[in-house]
C-alpha cells in the first residue's frame, strides 16, 4: 500500500538534502518541534525560538536570491567502464561571470529510473545482510537499493574552493558502476552555502551524456589449455582464410575521422546526410558461445558475467568467438563473421533476459557445422536442455556445457558439463578446466 508514496518520499528527501546543510536540516527539525510547543505560549517560550528560526531562514533565503552565477561545465568520460571497477573522469568548470566564485559544491546527477512494483517484490541478497522487520513489511529500503542500482552509481559531491572570473578548473572524480548497461548523466548542480551555513543557493547546468558499462568478468586461468586447431579445407574455402579480411555489415551516420572511401554516396544523397559503410572482421569464429537467456533477472546477471569472462579469456588467447542467443532473437546466418571482443562485450552489456522460455522454439533455427566448437551456457537443466547438451557432445568437434547453479552442483552431471555456483562464481571460474582441444 505504501509503494505509491516511495517516489514522493525519495524526491522530497533529495530536494531537502540539495537545499539545506546539515545545520539547516537540524534547525528545520527544531522548527517543527517549536511549532508543536508554541501552541500554548503561556506554558513555554517556544514562540520565541520559532521567531528566531524564522528570521534565520528568511535571511538565508534572501541572501541566496542574490546568487546568479554564470557557470559552464564539460564532462570527460572514458569510452567505456566495467561494472564493479572504479571509473575516473574529469569535470571542467568555467566561470563566465564577472565575479569570482568561492566555496562551490558541484553535484553530478544521474538520470533517475524507479523500479516497478514487481522488481521490489523480489527479495534479493545485498551486502548489508538480512532485511530487518521494517524492510520485510514495507520494502522501502529494498526499493531504495533497487533505485540506486537502476541509477547506475552513487556520485560524490565535488568541492571547488575558489574559481576566479573567466577562469576554468578541472576536477577529477571517481565512482564505481553498480550495474552493466548505459549509465545516463543528466546534469550538474552547483550550490553555495549562505553565510549562516543554513541553506544552499543552487544553479542547474544541463549536461547530458551516456557511459557504456561492460559486464563484470572473472579470470579463467585454465582457458590457456584450450588450443585452436587448423580449419578444414571445406571451411577455409567457404569462409576465406585471408588475414584481415572484412565484410560489409551495415550503414551508419558519418563521424569525424571516418575515411571518405567508406562513404556510401547514393544512400547519403537519399538520406540528405552523409552515411558510411561499416565493416566487420570476415574471418570465421573458432568458438561459438550459445547463451540460454531464459532465467530470472538476478540469475541472468551471473550468466552474463560468465559469458563476458569467456569472451575476454578467448581474446587473450586470440581465439575468435561468436555469440548466439537461444531465444526469439536468434540470428544464425550461414557464415557468421567473428566480431571483436569489444563488440561482444558491448552486446552483452545491453542484453536482457528473455521474457518467456523459448529454448525449444529457437533450436530449429540454430545452424551449427559439425566441425564447430561450442560452449553452451544455461541456468536450467530441463530434459530438452539435457538432450541438447548430449547432442552437442556427440556431433560437435568440441563442446562444453556450463550450468549455473543457485544451490549445490548436481552430482549426476555428464562429463561434458561443468557446474558453476552463483555464490562462488569467481572461485569456480578460476578452477574451470577447458581441457579439450578445438578442432576447426
């Protein structure tokens, strides 16, 4: 019943924190207490306290009205980040006004995204330990944690002691991304406290940017045991073995620095703006990663971490990898080119779980050659998945099934399967053995 009020409570709290100092919030509490006790002036002097507090807040508000800064900001973000790893970026602030600014507080704001009621209803583990009685009954603290994750990060306030007129200052800040995907920066809020230290005068600078956060990954040291064999003549003839071969992939808008040789002039004339041809590596993948996306959101994050770990481990071994999703999004062309590890990580960063279990419906659209090497990652061990794993082991030159387990690893797993415990994912991936050799 309290869920509709969660957003209002959160927004009111953010507004109060952004406009009042800790002293101001304390005095605001005294105002509330003084209003209660001032109802009977003959028994207390709370009305005197209330008048003094009202005067202090009035002076602070009038002082804040005088502040009209002229600030501009430039945010320098890295090309991408990794969930759970610190990100360092720079904020360049310029004072375009005629007066020097002192004791500025800058708050970089991220775009707010509030969770749905269904997301809050799902109780997930968190570093703070078990939920208390209030959180179990109301769920507000669980809602706050989920809102923080959807926002993407918690950005600390930045202090700028002095900024002369016409000058610029560079502030280095850092944060830790809480999730993969796109983290959207919305604006920069500037604040300066009044002489009484009660409230802040604020200004808002619109500065929208987006940062791509790649999935968290874990080391797989024993991936070095996986060796790449020589492709068969038929496969070489079908896909080509020239080093550095590239194939046309799609058209995209022209960007500064693109070669004029790649401009598609006819499409540019039809669209009215320049577009260029985008190419991908035309070499065939040495290893195909099959991802079963039918699972809940929390388990899906572990699935993505395993896939990202394999992509990075394969890239270190210079093993070309392709990614296929076993759901309605399955797209398996006859000769899929091997994308780069960076493009695979970007795909995994933006990937979401399947709404329904479409594993059986996707299998008829899957096209795999007998000489391919496959790693199948799943979190379900239904009969259809067991049969599919057995078929891969009997028909592929190399196959391995990785099963994510929320509880203990089943003892009846066949030899081609390896269990990974979600709670001990780092340890299990560190001990993962991919002992068989790849044969093209």
